[in-house]
C-alpha cells in the first residue's frame, strides 16, 4: 500500500464501445395495472414506461454482458450540481476498496448522513448526493484490504452549486455503486444533471433513481434489444386544472407564445401529467414511485432510469465510431421522466402535455399517427421539429434522419453510433419542456420577488421584468386569494436587460395574508410571475426598524440611515453609535407616528479620522423597544484625494442644462469642474470652482450652447494636492 497521505486528484477519461439507438415506447398500464386511486394521492396515478432500443449499424453484432463488463473506465471530471459533487482520489495498488468520509467540517467532527466509512468499493471516485446547495464539503478516503483499513488520504473539497432553481436529486442503485465502472457512470449522470439545472429555474426538486442492469426495477428482464428504460410517475388530472395551471405559469417568451395556441375547449377529459411536470406548474403531484417501480403514497421517486448493462455504452465524450453515447440516452430518458412523451402508443385517449403542441399545418392540429405531425408553439405556423410517425419507435420522439444525422437531437426516435447531443435552451427538447411547464433560466419576462416594507395597512410589492426587446407593460395583481382582485398602475419598460419593478400599495387590512404576483404584457402575449404572499402587521404594536448603510462618510462626519414603521403608536427614534458595539453616543431623538415605513436620517460630526464606527437605529413606543442590526463604517483620513460623485442633470432644455455632482475636498484646497460632450471623450469643460473643507457639498454648473435632441455625456472632476478624481459618466438628452 501507499504511505500515509496519498493524494486526492482529478481523474482522466476512458474509452469504450457503443452502438446506435432507437426509442420504442411500450405501455405497461393496462387497466388496473400499477394504478393508484385518489384515496391515497391527490389524483389517480399510473406508471408510464419508455424504452430506448439499440439499432445496430452495418454488420455489427451485439456484445455479451461479459464483454461489456471487461471494459473498465477511468473517471472523467463531473461538475457539481445543487445537491451533488464528485469526490475523486488516487488509486492505491493491492487494495480491496475504499472507505469514504464526507463532512461540512474540515476536522471531520461530524459526518454527512450515510457518508462515514462508506464502502464505495474498488473505485477512484464517487458522486456524493443528497447535499445542500451552495455548501462546501470536505472528504477523505482510506483504502482497505484483508488486513484492515489503511491511512487517510489528503482532504479534498467539493462545493455544491449555490444558485437556486431546478434540482435533480439522483439516487444511484447498487447496480451502479457496485459496478467497477461506478465512478464513470455516476460522473456521466452528474454531467447530464448539471445541464438541466443550468437550463431551468423552477424551484422544485426532482427525484430520479438511476440503475445499470439487464433487468427492470421489479427484476423483470429488459425487453429484447432495449438499451435503456425509464418509468415515470404520472397523474391523471382534469383538463381544466392543467390548462389553467399552464396559463398561470406563463413566465417565458415561449410560454406566452405557446399559451396563445392552447385549445379553447377540452380535447380530452384529463391530461396525463408526469409528477415532476405537475410540480413545475405548481400542482400537488408528489413523487410516488418505489424502487421496484410500483406506485403508492410515500414513494420517493418521480421516476427510475435504467441503462442496459449488456449494451457497451461509452460514458465519456467524444463518442467513438460504433459506440453508443450513454449521456444522450440518460438525457433522453430523463426528458421522459420529467414530462415529455405523447399519448400515442399508450393506453387511453387522454392527451399528454406535449400533445397540446402537435400540428400538421398552420391552424390544424394532428394527434394521430396519420400524415405529418410536428411540434410547434405558434398555432402550427413554425415547424420546430417533426414527430416520429413510425410505430416501431416512440411516437413522442422526433422523426430521425438516416445516419449520420445532421441534427442528432436527444429525443430522436433513432440515434446513430458515434454521435451525441445535449438538451439546450434552443433545442426542441428545451423548448418543449419550457412550454409544458418548466421555465428556461434567463428567459422569464417577469419574476415576482418578496414584498418589503410590510406594515399594518401597506406594503411594497417587488419584481423584475426583462422586455426582451419588446415594449412591455407590467402591473401587480394582489388580494386575499389567488383570484387577486386588485391591481396596481401599469408601468412600461423597454430594452433587453432586467429591470426592477415595484409598487406601493395601501388600504390593506391588519393581520391579513395577501397574495400577489407581477404580470407583464407585450406583443408576444401576457406572462405571470409566481404567486407570493405576505402578512400585514397588527393595527398597533412595537416599532419595526432596520439599520441601513451610512452615507456621506467623510473624515470627521457621516450620515446615518435607517427605516421605521411606528406601528400605529407615537414612537421616539434615534441612532446609537461609537467605536464598539457598546456605542456610548446617541443622536437627538425624533418623534414619529403612523403605520407606514419612512426613512430616518441623522447627520453626525466630531468623529475621528481613519476610525471604524458602529451604529444602529433604536425606536421605542408603548408597545416596546426595538433595535436595528449593527452596521459599521470607516471615516476617511484627515486629508487625501477628493471624493466626487456625478449626479443627474437637471433643467434640461433645448440648448442648455444644469450639471450636478457632490464633492468632499478631503481637507485640501480643491478645484472642481465638469467635463461634457457628445461622447465619452467629452471635449468641453465648465468653469473651475474652488472648494475647501472635510464635508460633502453639492456642486453644479449651468451650460448652454447645446444642440437640440442630442445626447450628451458628462462627469464631475476634482483635483487637489493628493490627486485627481473622476465621477462616473452620466448622460442627458436635450429637448
């Protein structure tokens, strides 16, 4: 064995053998088979299955399971996800396996559940699952053999993705964790998951169990020729429930366009909705599948994906000629678990969400196996991709061209050897998942954010809007139910960047829970942000305060800022400050009354230069005393370079304007002026002014001789013995 302290290292890629694939759906849901009634779940459920079939190219012959098992592969890198990271380590010769520890503490004083001396077998990597987003974890391994465990490796670290959005939590079946290629398989699956999590912003967690075996979850051998299989929890939900949820979930441009094409009347009694997709549109559709593929209340999985271990998959890329890409197959079956698929080829006449966007021509739906059928989100005007109509293969997959394919999409009914593909925001799969309920990250028109300044009878509603190049009007809906009933005034936005939107509302009832959401409308249609709630305060009570950052911090002075809601009672408010959290000094008390938030400020002087000060807001009324959180600021040195800020221009007319800024001379005699012109090269200057002292003051300059209807740039400039400082560039446009 190696000496103590062997290394944690990133690992390399493998090579393997693989073949082309085709997809063929088979329905395991004959009446009464694996169907769970509404008595134990929100809606009646059934399991849906999809099988990916390998199609050999040329004269290749399928290898045996033993031939496949002999091809061991090293681990390629795998990105972290919101709930996983890849632990990798150096191989030690002559050992039987490794014991893995994972902790949030570098001293390993405690362990993540299930990850203390976990026997991971004789592999050099393991995907650690079930973790918290945005968290750094520490891991170590020690090899073991017949003589017992060896020394610990060096400590490695892994950090889960910190962003919020879609989370896919993988569970690896023992058929994977016990396989010699476990690390390569897990890394490949993690790479696929990271794509979905980067694409979709839905704040839901999807639970998928992954397997690598020649049998299904219930032990039944996989059908002849099946390269992969997925089972998904599906709910039988009334038509209007799903349609209304889809309309309410319109948050992206694709949603807005697609919702305009939804049928005006029901085309089936129900819509068969996968459990994950139901949660994406805020329906109560929990996971319900057990590890044997059966359904029932408390089943932990949305679905189960099995790769056929007798098929020689390649787990890394680029995919060699003659090999089948495992990641493409994983993404194909993941798409099926989370929502894609058609009713065609399955039991019953109820549509699936994908069928809502199946067309044969502009304005003409086609949900049959006859004629042309294609995926479109604008009433059939634009053909995004043709559906497969060959009943040998899955009728919810895409029509496949002969190999090699110019467009080897993930959902192609027949794949090709030596080719691979991933789901993307602009791929047919990404667009389809978007319009059936998921939200592509970065494409939302509107987003509802948390309410602020919540008082007894008022609040501030907040959100963001990205017009995506179209003039967009937004407003908030609010009320005591999700029917809302009240709206704020419209606001208009343009451009291609995200803007903050807010509205102050009054006339609310105390101690009441309100729902609200942001609504945006442009030429593409109407989008709705998600529903949020807040609860108003009681009519009277102790004050509500917040300490805000100090401003105008100079050598010997500063301005304290805070916010206060007197909460219906006459309230005295002041700031405490000093060089420690004992404070020791206070500003003069101010008296406030009412039931709304307002800004509180206090200008202080006689501070020491180059000193750290603590401060907080304090308010008292008959309901009690409340303290804001502690904040700090550091005063400037006694003398130094000037401090300047360019402020907005005022009095803008056809040929004249007033330029504004602020300056702290910073204890030295300072000259100050404005530069202005039609570019950031400026070219013109205002007359110089002289300023002295150690406090902030406003500076302005009136300029004339400007051209009408012209955009001008300007900034403030100040110079003293310690240097020259420039304010930020601002613009104005003459009338």
